[in-house]
C-alpha cells in the first residue's frame, strides 16, 4: 500500500508534464459562458458583514516583519482586516460587457479554487464555531454555531480546494495548480496577519479530521452523485493565528467534539451543474497525497543575516491590494541590481514572515534566467535556498557539453552581491539566445523573455514524493502537496516583493518540464521543475477599466 500511494503520486507528476510534442491532458477548448461559479455561498446560513478595515492597520511594507507598537485584542475590526487583505477582493475589472473580480490572493488563471473557513472562540462580536468566508461580499456565513462558553479566545483559518474550478480549464494538471494556490493563500494570510502583528502557524490535524472540522464530509450538504466531483471541496490545511490575546486553538479531537455539538446551517451553492469533462487522475492523486499522520519536520532554517527593511515607503495594505499578475512586459526596461539582490534575499527562508507557516523544511531552489538586470551579465544563475542544496545542486547540474564547469559565486566578481545570498552564475548567455530559451521552455510565452528575469523552481522531488533521508517518514505523498505549496509560497513573496520594487510579477504554470531538466543537465527524479515565475516592468492595457472591490459598501460608508 505504501509503495502504491507513492507510485500514484509519482505517476501523476510524470503524466501531467507538458512536453514539446504534447501538452498534458486538458479540455482542448473552453466555453467561457459555462465557467464554474467563482464564488460559493451557503444559502440559509446567518450572514455577518465584516468591516472593510484594512486601512486602519496600514503601515510601511518595509517594516512589516516588526511588531506594531499598539497591538489590540482580536475583534471584528482586525478579523475583517485579516480576511480582507488575505482573501478579499482587490478590484473589479471590466472590458466591454465582461466583468471579473481580482483578489488579494493570486490564483492560476484567476480561477480561485481555494475556499477559506474561520474557526473561532471567544472573539467579541463573532459567534463561536465555524464560519465560511464569502469574499464576494466580505462577510462570514455561520456554518456551525456553538453556544458561547468560558473558553479562551482563539482563531484559526482552514483552507480547502474546489479542484474543479482549475480542472475545468487546465485538465489533469489542475491538482498541481490547486496546491500552488494553497501556497499563495498561506502566504497571503501570513502577510495580512503580519500587518496586525500576528503570526500564522500550521496546526496538527490530518485530512479526514480537517474535512470533518470544515463540514465537508456532510452528505446532506455534499450528497453523492454522478457530478459530485464538481462540488466537493478537498481539505487542505488548518492554520492558527498567534498574537496578543490569542490562545492556542483546541487540539483536533477536542475541536471535532466541540463542533459535534454545533447547530449546522446553510446549503452550499452549486459550482458547475453540467460539466463536460472529468479527470479521474485528480481524485486519485488527491487521495494518495492526503495527510494521514501529522508529524511535521523541524524546519532547521539556516542562520542568515536579518533581512534588511525594504527601502519602499509604500504601505503594506496598498501593496497587497495593488498586486496583479502582469500580462505583458516592456523589454526596454531594466531592473536595478540592488532591487534584484534584495528580492532574492527575501526568498531565503528565515524564522520569520512568511516561512513560519511551512510544514516542512525548504526544498525549493531557483534556476534564474537573468535577462535585464543592470550591471549583471545575462545568463543562467542558480539560487540554492539551503546550504545543502548549494553543494548538491552544483554537482547535479551537469550538462553534457560541460558549459557549467566554470560556474562561480556572483559575490566573487560582484562586490554588490551579498555573500550570504549564495547566488551562483552557471553560465553567461547572450540576451537573444537567453530570450529564446526562456520563452520556449515556458510554453512559448513572451512574458518569460521580455521581463527583467524569469525563473524555474526546482523542487527536491524524490525527497518529497518518496521515503528517504529528507522525509519525516510520511508514506502517503503529503510531501508532494507541501512541495507545491512551498513553490506557491515563494511565488507570493515574489509577487509582493516585485510590487514593492516598483515592478510586477507573474506566475507561470505552463512550462515544459523535462526540457527544463535537460537544459541544465538534471537526470533522474531528484529534482523536478514545479513552477515558473517572471518579474519585469508591466505594460498596462488601457482598454481594461478598474473599479473598487466593494462598490456598494463604499457607497454605504461614504
């Protein structure tokens, strides 16, 4: 059984690779008028409108890791700010008759499979129990309410995935994107919490316990049917908020017993009543990768100099709200070298925001296509994010033509590069050739070649998908989820750091997996490319109009 679960995960990853000769299985064509519902609602559940209070806690993005001077006990105002800046709407966009929402947490294709739930006790103004967050209206829907008791004040956020939202467009590769989006969401919650002086830490709970805690195992709400795969939600992770006035949430068993005494209310809205496709491998890998025994590894984050405050004077809430995925880049613009180094430094794991929210030690490392960074030769670079990877990857990257034989630390020839960064120049490559490589490997997308730099995230796949020296002993493939989530978390840092630097980022889920490995001489399954990303100066489409996220609320509050 152990090997079969690992085999399912390994086979899924191999099956869903894009190749030059063929893309992973998908729908082929899309009917945008039949897109799955972007928002889930629980009709009949009591609705609590939350204050749009993010601006009340605004402070400089560069000071975000520091605790605010005046921290207050949790209430509806800071809970509203937390959810608004983590999962709420950031704007409405329109072009002709088409109108769509943007959110503070990024998502593949803006499809947003992640649903957020609040579990809480003892917060003034909020009923104890389980609530579903409705980002469309910035409100909480009371799913399971408990008679108030004398329990201490605590707060947790549970995340689930409606995988059909991604599968509708991306087919079998959708499970990967859902896990990337969970990582984005964890990062978004971490940054939002930091604005309040809170921290986000994962809680010990396995998949089935979490399913019960979030009410996702209730047959009266999610009845078995032929099309049930479009409606079900996959339990992902439970995260505790830690800060002044917040106690630790109950343990999983106590939490389940607590909810068993609740009054359940509301029925979930339909996501897609008539799907045209089904991708059984998504269900298979979801089952094979679920957490069954929760035993987190110690993080063992390397000792690094503190991350210097970002020089920007922009506010954190403003940067969170303005975050977008760039659609086009201006190839005439370059990125200052100091901004490039500062951005990479923010990606090194430290025992602070947002890396405390990880379940496992860092296993994502960056293969960089440096295109337009002032004062830095264009070429291929490597950013190992752990000391062990610095030596292992340098050996593993061995193209047959030997072009990386003269790789060297950037700090050895550039005094501006922080020595602790460990950035390695693999090979200098002319800009024209590098553009061709970057574009072709990211599914022939110009955004990978017209930016300041793009990158592929190399994950320690064998240590994530199988037992070995780096595993905590999990045999259910849960570390496959954790690897993809870490990539999404790195992506969220890239998104916000790019905005703070005055440029913009875009996640790239479509890339040719094995050709990336072949480019740098990777063989076997030890390392796999799991996510691509690109950063540069965006070109805005002036035809698209931008409106406020909650126009009716703004009118009411004016």
